[in-house]
């Protein structure tokens, strides 16, 4: 299912400097994640952007999860 969701995401250097966006839009995955992190509900996002679907929102979350899954994690350095 996650693979199907990722079909909703596209990366094009001509759109938002290559940031991942919802396919066919200029709405970035980053924007959706920021809105969700600010407590904006999926319903509110869909009201603000009526051409988006709930699947698009899930796709943004799936893309973020996949990005983190392959990210190399480095230990934090404490300033003394």
C-alpha cells in the first residue's frame, strides 16, 4: 500500500526547486507536514486545499517515513 501512496508524490527540478510535492500541484510534502505538526487537522487541510485528497496527505506522511528510514543517523554532539 505504501508504494501506491508514493505514486502521489513527484520530484521535478522545475517545481519548487525539486522539493517533493503532491503530484500535479505545487503543494510540498514539507508544507503538509508543517501544517500537521502545527495541529491543523487533515479535514482542515482538505478544506484549505480542496483539490487534495486524504490519500495525498497519507502519501506525504509515507514519503517522510521512507526518507527517515534510509537516513543515516549521527550522534548529537553536546557543547560543553
